[in-house]
């Protein structure tokens, strides 16, 4: 009996220790969450968020490398449905399960890139992610690249295959969350599934650009963490001098290079213009305003040699009250006098990565990895983009706005988008 009582006592002690351990773990999680909400500093290269906010975000390292989010986790901004289906955004995912087969496509087109996306599909689902696609593809063997999501019993092109082009290596079926990573460079594609290479495909007649589409075909499917890093960009600023740029004469702005290799603009007004011209292109840069609510901008498709005669991607971090959805004077990433930024995603005195994608009469900008503008110029054609739609190539210019201008740029790069 004494032995039994001793065992019971030991069991009670063990259970008590387990309960205390579990309670301590919960308390530690609550403390960590409170620190996050209070603005605790993240570790280098990490974005500190609560567990339910961890998806659909970018780390500091990803932002520095040029990654952008194609899905913000809350809205379908930047996407367009091509059929009547129950596409919806909820709980940080884009989902669809029934309706007319078709695609939900990006509004922007993309050429060369690394693309990542998480997906989860019910057993028996036949879906896919379409790359360099038109809005309504007709033949996956010729007018798009259909990255399939399908069990082997459903399709001869199982998950990770390019439908009608090349089957993926042997992969296991699964209805859990999985991850695609696709490198698309010219006609060469490498597809990784859950970190393992499953497809290496080269198209002898590659499609140069197109939309990215999420497919409803048969069955339920969900998507999240949809992100992209443009490839093929070239530096426009060497960090040493202003080679490749020309200053508009007779203006007040001063342009110089700092000891840290940053392009510094003071005073204004003024303009620093590229010697190169760009038509359909992707551009990326980082910018930092050195004062509160300073005003500047990046002009593009500008008339070469003329002063600020181009479209303007605005730089202005002010917003009304505490509401970042109400930008002052267009807002950073908005297109001045055309479309305000939907949200101010940047702060003065902080380095801000920006991405600008221009294709035909459509343009979009990302600030800190989040898309803030999406505008199609439907005005009549005109050589001057202040007056109408300019599709001709033009220069890229950095603006010195006024005597208060004090702004830094770095990592300025751009590349022409491949033709379709």
C-alpha cells in the first residue's frame, strides 16, 4: 500500500509539473504577443508579427532583395476575375470552390521573375497557377504555362507539371499546405515543390511576358503567400558618381553622391534624368526622405530633355490624422494627378523599397512590398503624358521639388520588359 501511495503522489506531482509547464508556455506566448503589439524591435532580417499575421508578409531581407507581395492577405487588390466563380478573400487566403471555370489574374503583367506561392487543394481537385498567360488562355501548350495542381489519379500532369509540355518528377499527392517556387528566366523554368526541384523545362519559343493566374477548374483550392521578385534588372546608379545621368540646366537642385554611395538631392526645383529611355519596364529603388512630409517623385516615360514632362510616381509620406488610407498630396506610390495611393506604406527618415511596373497603358507601384496603385491610362494618345496616354519610350527622372528637398536614393535599377 505504501508503494502505491508513493506512486500516486509521484503521479500527482508529475501532473502538476505538466500543468505548470503548459501555463508557463501560454504566459510566454502572451508576453511575446504583447511585446509585438507594443512595437518590440525585430531581429535582423525578420518581421515580428503575431502568429495569424505571419503569412502574406515579407522579411527585411526579402524587401532588400526586391520581393513584392502580389496578395496583401486582406483584399483582392491587383487581381481581376475572368469568370463567374466564388473567388473570395478570407482568413489570409484566396479561395475558390465552384462556379464557371476560369482564372483570377493579376492586373499587372510580368516577364522574368522568381515566383512563390503556397497552395492547398482538396483531394480530387484539378487546378493550377498560370504563368505568362493571357487573361483567357486557349492552349497551355502555346499561349501560357500552366503549372498544374492535381493528384496523379486526376491528371497525367501531376502537381508541379507544365500541362501539355512536361510532367513533373515523381511527387507524392497531398492535401496539406504546399509551396511552389518558380524561376522564370527567358525560356528556362525551374519549379520547386516544397523545396525540391520537380521540373526543369526550356521552351524553344518562349512567351516573354503575361499575367499570373489562379485557376478554378474542378474542386476547392486555396492560395496564400503569393510573392514575386523581378529578374533581369540593371543598375542605373553606380554609387560612385552620376555616370548615366544628366542634370537639367539652370535649376536650383543639387545632386551629389554621399560617402555611403547614396544619391543625394537637395534644394529645388530640379531634375536628374537618365540617359537611357524605357518603354515597358520594371524599376526598383530605395528612397529615404530626410525631413517630415517632404515632396519628391520619380518621373517615367518622360519626354527626353524636357523638364518634368512625364508620368510621376509620387514620394510623399504624409497622411490625414492617423488614417494611412487618406494620403496627403497623392501619397507615396500614387500617380500624381491620376490616382492616389490607396494607403501610405512608408515613413519619413526610413529607407523605403519601391517597385514600379509599366506595361502598355497600365502602371502599378509597390511600396515596402505592398501594392498601393493600379492605374490604366484610358486617355487619348499624346506624346506628352501630362496631356494623354504616352506609350513611347521615355527617360526616368528624379525630382528636386522645392527648397526643402532633402532626399536620398540608392539601389536604383530598371529593365525593359520582354515582349509578349
